[in-house]
């Protein structure tokens, strides 16, 4: 091991990634493809990743699709181009495989808004409740969860629970409120939220709608209720992508992380997409956690097979049950 690599490995925990220089003349896409074959690795990428990472991935999808892929892949190594809780989910579903994340500090404000020890105390107040957690939560929170859900299958998961069974929904209060409205179930909600989806500006979206009167306004259910109330279609990233492909509309105002626009433009090159504006002075609403992953970090993590996701065995054994239940219900619903 070179001195530089030894130092980068030593600093991995503090930096989150292998802080090594990458030759700027290197064809990173070609190198990553070579490493993929050499290591029998698969790259799973979330829709919110940079477009160049999406273009090199073996599978691009939302949380449900990514978990299904992680559960079924026969690769030896799963390289997760996404955030920490997603890589943890992959590790829980495929504990015998090596799971790599290009930057361990690619976290999630929503997952962080529900620390497991605090939630455990909260849960004690509702001993007869079933806990449904959005998959955007830590591995430890999954050990306190009965059934996970994603925005694609959340409604099916809630509907699968007997009507007289009370439910706690965590951690996203906006998705929870939307589900209460959609399903008519009165759930106890944990008050967490996503920093990207809670900053859309009602006023700026209204102005954009006036400027583009023929555009459909589509939104992810992690957005606040006042934004969802304005939407022509509400759904998961996969559902939003499908809507733009299949609907007659030619223009769309999109209220979710703008990384998804890359797949929308590829699927419908003749249609026009406008990212919904945030209510701050910054012009973009990109997820800073998702965007910590770069082609350089992806290349380095595949070359040196670190940083790796390591979880205690008890967390995997206990937490995976909530994900397995979700996958079973999703499969029964044909999702
Ligand atoms: S967009 Fe929101 S929910 Fe998704 S990873 Fe970023 S902070 Fe978490």
C-alpha cells in the first residue's frame, strides 16, 4: 500500500471518502466500466445523482426499485451511488455482499430528523401501535419499525394494515399528512422532514405556473401540503417520471430534486421541464447529500473497495424484517 493510500485510509472516517488525487486525463467512465467487470460489481444509482453517474449506472431508480435490485443482484459488490441509508438498506438485504458508498458523509436530513434512541422513547407512549417507517431512515430506526415503505408503495402498505390497528408513521411528516389525506387513516406522525422538499416556494411556483400556463405541475409527496394542493399529479420519483412520459402535457414544472430531470429529458426529448423554485435566495434545490458523490469518488471507491458499509449483525437481522415485509406487500400488489 502506498503512503498516500495509507494516509487516505486512515483519514477515511473523518473525510468520508478516499481523499486521493485522480489523474485529470483519465477517462473515468471507461475506468469505472473496467472495474465493474473486473470486480463483478453492480452500480445502483438514485435518480437524484449527477447525470454522468446516472449514465454509467447498471440500474437507476427510486428507493423501492433500488431495494428490489439490491435484494436480487448476483454481483459480488454493490456500489451504491446514493445516500447512506440506501447503502445500509442494500447491506441489510444482501449482508454477504460487499456494499460500497463513494462518500460515507452522503447522509440525509430526513433520516437525521429521527434519531433511533429518541424515537424509541416516543414509541413507548404508543405500545399498541404498529410502526410504519419511510425507508429514508437509519438502519437503527428500521430495527424499531414493523414495516418500511417508500413513496411508491406507502398507500398499499397502509391499506394492508387492518383498519382497527393504530399506526405510527415516521419520519416524514409531509408524506405522513399526505397519506392521512389519501387513506383516511388517523396516524400518529413523527415530525421529520426533508430539507430539499420543504423549501419549495408557493409564490415562485405560482409565478412559474402563470408564465407556463400549459405546463402540468407535478410534485413528490415529501413536499409540504400547500405545494401538494397545487399539483396536477403527486407521486414518487418513478411515478413522476412515468407521468411525464405517458401524459399528453408537453411542459412540466417539477417539484422534487432536479436530478430526476435528466431521466425525464432522456425519456421525452421533445418535452420541456422546469425545476420548481425554492423559497431561498439560492437558485437551485439540489440535495447536498446526494451531490457529495462524484465520478472521482465513485472511481476511487471501486478501485480500492472502500468506504464499505459495515453494520452490526443484530441491526441487520432485526432491521431487515421491516424491509422484507415491505417487499412482500409490494410484490403482492404487483409493484
Ligand atoms: S432529497 Fe431529502 S430525503 Fe432525499 S436524500 Fe436528500 S435530504 Fe434525504
